[in-house]
């Protein structure tokens, strides 16, 4: 395939962003290694030199795998683009209807990409995670999870793509408005239904057992006016020893989920502090804000897509002789990739802001920062979290503030309840 000016500019930007992303990974690994010998004051007595060495080795091993995977992915992507495989594949589908052709044009490459990722996922779980004592998943469970994930992607992704293609074909000049409404509604539906319909496909969720912890949580919920579907314990330990908790759902389906590994490895006041943090997300309407932000951003993107999808230069630049609109969708996704990398600091910054707000809520609601600090310190130790990530890496990749920064900020928060009233 001949490299024209358009393609040369695109590949230049793509390779520059890819190189920057990989360079940030390497900078972060080097930064972690540089600060390796010194245990931070906030972790004195909790982490010793051997544990700190483990943390840095874990960070380096994950970074090495990520760099290899990114490198392989970039090489294969360049082969596909420069060999003319996409124009050939599009030409092969001309005898099919617009809907069938579009599904095949997206579906076959998506399956191939997923298959290419499988060895890396296997190595991550059964070599790296196994090496550091995290993995509890069996190969059979791994295969079962893959089949479930592929089935969900096939059904939900196929349905969504089919509706999108039909809107493009029959929606006229305002197809993008209907398409945006479809995707926004789908996002809200998935967010609302995920806790009760999708998550249980992979894990078992049970109401928190009665006892001292449940009593403390009930008292906290009553005091804070907490209205959720419930507080659930998830059997995360059958896949990993990592600890975590999260809040999900909308409306009456809202629920707080605590990993069983978190409950078993933390004291009750620490678990309550984690729950208070998750409650902060609820009280501050963070999921709702994220949905609205994504909806507004996607409205702009769909409008831009409606204009760019008619851009002849985009098709000829990638080697296509004909302007087929489902091909245009894929090409727009290719153009989005570098832009997504450049905009990622904005999304991460918003997420970190939400986490700080949830931390502050936890401190005020419990009238003390100590339980949450204790919980975060243990979670960092148990998860082998990088204690000193490079600031540039944080900017592009961290949805939560780095642990040392987070603890420092927690210590400054007032514990009075008035600021939240």
C-alpha cells in the first residue's frame, strides 16, 4: 500500500503517542526503581525492605509485560494498515447487505484481536500474579470467564452495533442524534443493571452476614441516611487475593460491594472506613456526574462523526476506493486512538477529584481520618501498590491519587461534620 500524505501524518501522530505512552511506562518503572531502597515514613513498621523489594519487582514485571504487549500490538496494527488488509476485507464484503457486511467488518477483526490478547492475559494471571501470590483462579475458571465475556460481547456488542448500522442506513442526516440517544440510553441501562444482571454472571454476591461488622454498618447507614439496595460481599477470593470495594448502580439498584478478601484481611473499623468512602461516591453523585459528563462528550463526538464519516480524504488516505459508511466508523475509531491518549489526563484528573471528595466524606462522616488511613496502608501493602509512581504516569494512568499523596491529604482534612452540611 502506498503511503500518502494523509496516512503519513496519521501514522506519525499514532507512533508518537504510542512511543510517549510506552516511554511514560518506562519512566515510571525507573522512578520506582530509583526510590526502591527507602520505606516511606507513613509505611514504617508495616512494610519492610523485603516487602518493598517485592513491590518494585511487581511493578517492573507488570510494566515489562505491558511494554511487550503494546509493542506486539503496534507492530500488528502497522502490518494491517500498511498491507492493505482492511480495504481487501471491505471489498470482500460488498456482496453482503449493509448490516451483515458491517457486522462482519467489525466482528472478525475484533475476534482476532481478542485471540491475540489471550496469551498476554494468561501470562499476566498464571505467571506474574501467580509469582506474587495473588492468583487463585484455575485455568478452567479462566476459560469459563473468557467464554462468558465473549458471549456478553457477542450479544450486547452485536445488538448495539446492529442498531447503530441501521440508524446510519435509515436515519437520514440526523442519524447521529438517534445514535447518540441509543448509546446514552445503553450506558444508563448498563450502569443501572450491572449490579443485578451482569456482575452475578461472574461472581456470587451475598448480603453482608449479621454480626458486629453488619451492626456497625447498619448504624452508619442510619446515621448517614444511606439508601442503597444493600451492602454485599463478593467472592473475589476465588479469582484473586487482591482487596478492593466499589459502588455501582443507579436508582433503586444502587449497592456497595466489599471484596471478601477485604473483609477477611482488615479490621472492622477499616472496612467501615472503606464503606464510608464508597458512600461518599453515592452522596456526591459521582456515578451520575460521570454518566452526564460522558453523555455530553459523546454528543459532541457523534456530531463530529456525522461530519467526518463523509470525508473522502479519510477513505482514500487509508487506501479505500469506495466510501462505505461502516468502514468510516472503523476509520473514525482509528483517528480517535491518538486523541484518546491525549485526553486521558482530563478523565483521570476528574476521577482523582471524585476520589478525594469521597475520602473527605469518609473522614467527616466517621469524624476521624485514622481508620481510612489504616485501611489504605494495608490495601497498598497487600496489593503491592507502587508507593512512588512518577507524576507523569499518575497524570495519564491513575484514577486514584497516589497512596502517599492520599494519606497526606487525609491528614489535613477536618473531621468536623459541619463542612458537609
